[in-house]
């Protein structure tokens, strides 16, 4: 898979986003980050298949994204969802256990 190293500002300009949206998207999708050679910028490793071609419309709407790219994006989102669900379930279990402890302490009073 091909990647491009872009700053958040470059990514935002390329995609037609705000810089904050570029930063949040990179974080949400788990794209690797590095520092520019001069150490002044953060560079994000963005899959080229997900980048809007320069001077063209959105790749999803224009049909320029390949099926493999879409499948990769879907698989990534499914993994994120499964991880979030597992995290939620762990917190729920902890909350139930804490509630039981609190209930026992209140009964002693």
C-alpha cells in the first residue's frame, strides 16, 4: 500500500478540511505519525488511496477509490468498533463491581 507523508495543514488542504478535522481524522484512523526532518512539523502517514486526488472531487463520490481501499477502511472501522465495545464492556463490569462494593458498605452503616 502506498502512503504519503503530509502535515496536518497539507492534509487539510488536500482534503478540503479544517486543520482540526485533519488532526482528528488521523487520530481516529490510527495513522502513524513522525516528525519532519527539521523537527518543526508532525507528518502523518496517509494511505494514498484515501486521499482526494489533487484538483478532483471526493474520491468516494467520484468512484476513484478501489474496492480494496474501501474494504481496508471498513475493516479498520470494524476493528475500532470492536475495540470500543470491549472497552465499554470492561468499564460496565467495573461499574457493576463498584456498585456492589458500595452497596455492601452502605449496608454496614
